[in-house]
């Protein structure tokens, strides 16, 4: 396959036939990736790591990363534009903070590749007229040498791919020497592959965390420095650094060579982030405005572990299985059981990270393919259990090799770098649960509202799945309250009527069953001012609204409203959403008396106007493409207009 890929690169693809056997290679990166993947799996069957096998493994892994990136389309996710802007400015010999003029120039340069950069919102102005981005400059600074050397030779994301690949290759070399090929491939061949060509620090954190945990028993000074680099980029990793320092002290290893200098250097690196922002803007933590300190509940603490959208266990099930098997091996052999201090420090680090993950106001963040980025940061904590399997007998090693192959297949499938970002739709596991056994899961309100209902401008409460198999409500002191448009409103039980209380509703014969939802203080002001209804609507009206493809509707820019309403008078503010064969409009009051709109359609359609607050239909008219009909808009209240193609099926 590697040879076929090489020929395809040289000749631009080829096809050949040998009797009944046909071979066609049009995308050379794919056979390269498959060849490297199969050879990496073979490496896991080798007994006893050696320098030669380590070099071979790292070379094959780098080949895999290169082939995956070659088959992907460069794009920015999450806060990638911020990191890219800092690297661009540093490569010009300027400070990491940008002036407004520099940001505008950067946006213009980026327009050819990504359509420009978003405005610098939420930046931190300094006294010199420059504005710092919200994320520290250490990670983007590491990409500056590649940026300076490769300027104009490839996409702007290329320096970050090289940086990410170098970090993963270094982690692979460290892990291979400490825990063997099987554990290394399982950890580095899974979901982390999606981030290899992304301008985002997930590979940075993941590689440093894994390398530090692997080196801590034998090279504690180096482990401290690796964790300090992660803490310098994100102070959250300061808790991991503190746990490592505590482990070294409790194990009585402070007197070993280089440990004290490493502790001093690590403290200096970890303080670089807050000291920089303190000097620049008199505030040590620039992201403090996005954090709401509070005591989290169990649902918040466990979301990045078991939530079917965010969690590490549903998002990487074979890692969870391997961890449990390794834990069983550790507990079954007295000579390999970890000491109490080892377990305590590991648990404290994990618990502290889980606590800190609950404090930001965006648990359902972007920049990911599936599970939370925070969950990915926890994955290296499985290394002690993976190492136990790697050091076991022949059966354990073969089992680990098989699980590593599964992890690699999973990574090459759902987490290939070419796959799209996914954080506004449920994962396949979550979607199946919500539509088949909805009572099994009570996710955080933010997660359900944004993934089930869509965002923006929805992504708020009330929310539901497209066919109302599961609905999220919020109490407002009234018996019925606000309901998502695909659902039939009904009275809620008393506990679900209290203002601010979240409840999930699940359809049952004759109505709904209700379950209290978890509180989420960081989900601020979630009650939607639009796209809901209430009252006691007729079954016909419920049926009409249920037939609208709510999940497929996308927002319409105000400049394009004239396409749907070529003529209107006194209609006031409108918010439009559209999908093939349907569109809906929410009219905010006030409106002038005698207001009307003339909906445009391309096929025979019906227009249903209703009062969403009372759940009452106001008018129902049929529309034809060749004739104009007006829909009168009563004044003084919000209105919802649904326009959808007539169903002509017999």
C-alpha cells in the first residue's frame, strides 16, 4: 500500500487490472495511512522495546500523522484564530499583543484561506495600545520558527501541524520506552489524531501530560518541567504540577539530582502566565470573566467522564475498558500494586481537574470532534493501568495489542482530521439514547439545549429533540410555562414550576413523565425570549408544528429577509429560520396597526399564523407561487408564522 501510494504521488493517481483484480489509487494519502497503521499494529506484537524498535515505531507514527494531515482540509476551530494571530505577530518580530491595525491586517491575510478572522472580542487592552488575546502566547510561540521558515510555502496551519506532530512524536518516543508499543499506540492512536492539524493546544497538553506521567517515576525533574510548560499555557494544569511535586516530596525524592532546580524552574514557568497578564493589564487571570466560581453538583463533576456527548468513557470506550483491565491486573498482583501515596496523588489531581472543569461558562465548548477537550486532558491519567497491562504476561500483551488496534481503527474512523467539528449536534450515542430511552440520561442543560435544539439562535430553554422524544423545560412560576415548538404544551408538576428549576419531559401515553434536571449555575440566562409556545393548543395545531423540520432550520441574515417577504408593511422586528420546503418567522412586538407580510413560496404551501404565548391559531391560508396573499399581523403581541409546503400525499 505504501508503494502504491508513492506511485500515485508521482503520477497523480493510477488504476490497473490484473485479471479479475482491479487496483485504483486516486488519493495517495489513504494507502500510506493504512500501511503505517498496519505496521504500527504489528509493532505492538514485538516483545521488549529496544532503541531500534522505538525509532521504527516513531517513524511509522510520524508517517501516519503526515498522511492523515495530507488527507485533511486546513481549517480553524475554536480559538484557533487567536493562536494563529499571535504566531503571525511574533514571526514579524513584534510582541504577542496586537494593535487594532495589526489585527485588521491579519484578518485580511487570512481571508484568502478562511474567509478572514473574527473581530478581536474580549481581548485584554494594555497601556501601550496593544491588545492581548485571552489565551497565553507560549503555545503559539513554539510555532514561530516553523512559521518564519515556511512563510508562504503552505497553508497558515502548516507550522502548527509540524509543532503538533513533533510533540506527538516526542510523546511516542517517551511512552514507547516506558510502557511499550501497545500502550503507546492505544493512547496516541485514538481521538487525539483529530487535533494533529488543528491550531489548538490540545496536542500540547495531551503530549506534555502523557510524557510527564510516564517520566515521573524515573525522571521526576523532567516530568516537573513538562507539567510546568502545560501550566504556563493554562493555569488549570497547576494542580497537576502541584500533585507531582507532592508525590516527589512524599516519596522522599527531593534530594535526587536536579529535582530542586527543576522545582524552582517549574514554579517560574507556571507563574509566567499570571505575571504576564498582571504586568500588562493588572489582572492575573484573563479568563476570569468567563468563570463563575461555585460548588458543583455531581452532574457537573461527572459530565466529562460519563456524559454521552462530553464524556471520556462514551467518547473513548476502549480506553475505559483497557483502564479497567489494567486496574484489575494491578489489584490482582501484590508485587505490582501501587502505593497509597501514588493512588492518593493521582486521585487528587483528577478530582481537582474535574472541579476546575465545572467552573467555566461553556462546558459545551467548540474546537472538538466529539467529547469535551477537558475529557481529553484526563486521558493520560490512565497510563499507570496501561503500563500494568504492558508489563503483564503474554496474554495481557496480546490483549493490549488488540485493544490498541481497535483504538487506532476508531481514531482513523470517527476522529480522522478531515472530519468536521461537532459540538452543536448530539453524538450518535447521545442521539440514540435521547430518542429511544430518553429517561436514561439527564444531561447538563447547556449540553442538551445546544446539541438537541441547535445554536444559534436557539440553544436555549425550552429545547427538545426534533420529534419531542425528550424536552428540557425551565420553571417560570406558571403551570404550563414555555415549551419547545415540536412539543404539545402540558401542565407541569409543582416541583417543575418553580422559577429557575430545570426539568426533563418524556412523552408517555396520555401525556408526559417529568424528571428534575441538574442545576448548572454557569448556564446563565438560558430562558429563550423566542421560539417557544404555551397555552392549550388544538391537536391540529400541534400536528402542524410537529411537521416542521425544526432541527434543519438555519438562521437567515436580516439582509436576506426580502427573499421570503418581498413585500411587508409595519411588521416590526423579524427573526427568520429556513430549511428546504419550509421557513418560520418570529415577529417581535410592537407593530403598527394594519401590519402585514406577503410570504414568497416556490411551491403550493400553507401559512399558519399563531399566538405562541396562548397556543392559539390566528389564521391559516394557502399560498401559490404565482399569486400574492397577505398575512395580517395583529398588533401588540409576539407572533409565529410557519410556512411549509403542502403535503400532497394521498
